C-alpha cells in the first residue's frame, strides 16, 4: 500500500479492538480472531434473508454443500390451511374443521370459546398460540394433522455442539417449532455461537420455508453461492 505502520501501532489497535470486544486471543501465543459478538454484527450487516427468497433447492446439491460447509439445513413445505369451523359435540368433544382436515379434542367450556376465537387463522398460527397458552390437548391434536408437511433435514450431524449447550433449540429444530419463531430473518439462539438464517425457498416444486443453521465462523455467503 506504500504506507508503513509500526508494530507498536498495530499492537495498540489490537488492544483497542480487544477492549471493545471485537477481537480476542484464545491463548497467549495465538493470533487474534473475531469474537462471537463481532461475527454476529458482521452477519447482520452482510446477510439479507429477504434477498435470498426464493432459493430454488436441489436435494443433491444442498446435501453435498451442507457436508462441504458443515452447516445444517431444514426445509418445510408451506401448506396453507385455515380453521373454518368449530363444532361442539354434545359437550363431549370439540371438533376443529380445517380446509383439508379435522381434529377433535376433549370438551372444556372455556376451550370451546377459545377455539371459536381462532376461526380464520392459519394452522401454523394456531400451533404457536396453543403452545404459548399451554393448551396441551389442542397442541397434541394439531401435531396429528394428516396434512402436516414432512420436514427435510440435511447435515444434522453439525448440530452436535448446539445440542450439547442448547438442547432446547435443537428440539425446536427437530420438531419444526422453530419455523414459527423466525421468518425471513437472522436469529442467534441465546446470543451464542450459532446462527439461524430463515427465508423462503422452492423445494421439489413447492413453496417452502428454509432454515440454514451453523456456527458463526462458517462461510454462509459462499454456501449460498454454491446452492443457488
């Protein structure tokens, strides 16, 4: 560059960056590397999930690149299904009629009124509400819907460290609950060392939701270039 910078100046800059939490030294003889905070800020400013929509996904290509870049991808087809009617059956059961399915749960007076308020909502929104209010019978019945989409997983083995430190996050991923928590954005579970990138995709000719999950240090820009 034609500009000379003394080693003392460089050490001073490193000291300032270290004090600001941007870089760290893992041990006394190692070089400096970005901190998780610095990497989170980098990915927030670099990745725009809205610009990733829709990614057309090829099964073989995404499986190969999940292995290559050591990341996990989860894909769930979008099945639009709304609740259209709630029927009370002789104060013995409550039947929820959806566009393509129906389920029944035990009759509870307050629950019957609660379900009536859900008419017109999408099944995914009802799942989230049922979980938030701890409506156990309703949440379990919704999981049995025949039209519940099959979730596809790639590179699950790369969630080992996340499983060790945040098992509840991995459980939400495996059960598909995480799709209701994040849509078209970037999410850092408990501000840890993992990133979740959520956006829409086209998979097997179906509109789908996709999550890309991995450690902050992985090269997500290159990953998306390879699967595009």
